[in-house]
C-alpha cells in the first residue's frame, strides 16, 4: 500500500470585517479538486447558510457565495494547512500541520468568535481560545454527520452566528425544528 498523498489546504476566506470564522478540519477530496470550500454536494455547509440567510446559496456560483459570506461578517478556514490523507474522512488525517491561527487576530480586527465545524476542528479549540475571543462548537456540516438533520444543524448554527453578530433569519432558530 502506498503512502497517503501530502495535501495542501485552501487559502482563508476572510477580511477586516470578519466577525466569526468557521474553522473546518481540512478540505474534502471534492473541495481540493475544484479548490472550493465545502464542494461535496452532500455537505450541508452552503445549505445551512442558505437557510439562515434566506438565499439559494447552493444554486449560486462559488464566487457569489463567498461574497455573501464576507458581506455578513463570516469567514471560512481550516485548522490544518497540510496533511496526509487517503479519502476525505477526518479519521484518515495523518501528519497534519496547523494553520497559523494566531494570524486571525491580525487579519480580522473585528473578530468576535471562532466556530469549530465538527469534532476534529474542535480538538484544536485550545489554540483558538488563546486568541481571546469566544470559541464555539458547531455540529459538523459533513455528510458523515448523519445524526443531525439539516434543520437541527441550521438551528444550532443560527444560534451561534447570531450570538456573535452574524445576521441570520430569526425564524430559523425561534420556530420548532420541523418547520425549518
């Protein structure tokens, strides 16, 4: 069996007005192939944000999605800069190198919170706590997280993002989950 390939992550999607950064673990094979965050069609990331903002993000071109994210004070990045991995599962990540998470404070002066997208990212919360901002754990948007429905994920994400100044439709997290 050959050694897993050494992979390079994607550049961050951030600017000076970013209030919340969603940190994933490392891009999937599909994301790396097209150089787009959350490109796997079954990943709920864009569907969640679409529900929260009342926009059909999954139907928009990638660059337009990124514009919508930045316009609302949201950023996207990963905890790992590089790693070895066969496939897309977090459990297959080996020899990972962390991104320079401290750089977030310089790049994002309006930063209020870091929201870890899933358990593998959350394992590095000690590093993001050192930034002096709120640190939150989101249910993973990954298709591997089948325990959470899209509606439940959207409600959890809405609460976290709204708490830290990212606008969301209040009806998403104030109504019973069956109606989302």
